[in-house]
């Protein structure tokens, strides 16, 4: 890949996709396992993967936001970041004259 800016945006978008899908998976496993989700090994794995995103969102949001709602906020912020990175990637592809990006 001869365009390093496009490469960086692609890497960032892939990392955001992993976080987004992990938050979605954690929510699904949490709904399916109910109150016993803390003992579920798959849920704990998703917690390990999503912990940096949730901590960052907790740091960014005001203390008025309840801790229970922070994963929801993290999911929606991550989703919009994914959309913005898709737009940036498209603009960079058009700027470099690449058609199949």
C-alpha cells in the first residue's frame, strides 16, 4: 500500500470494528445469561476486550451518566466513530484517485 494515510485509517477502522462487535457480543451474551453473566467466561472475555473503550468513555462522559449506561454510550460513540472513519476513508480514496477502495 503506497498511501500511508489510507493505511492508518484502515487500521483504525479495523480496531473500531473489533471494539464495536465486541460491545455488541457482550450485550448479547449479557442478555442471554441474565444475572449470572459475571460468571460466564465468554462474557468475561468480551469484558477484557471492551474494557479500554468503556474506560475511555467513562472518562469522557460526565459523572451524571450512570455506570450501568456507559457501555451503551460506548457502543453508540464507537458506532459513530466507525461511520466517520468510513467517510474519511472514502474521501482519502477519492483524493488519491483509487476506485476500488
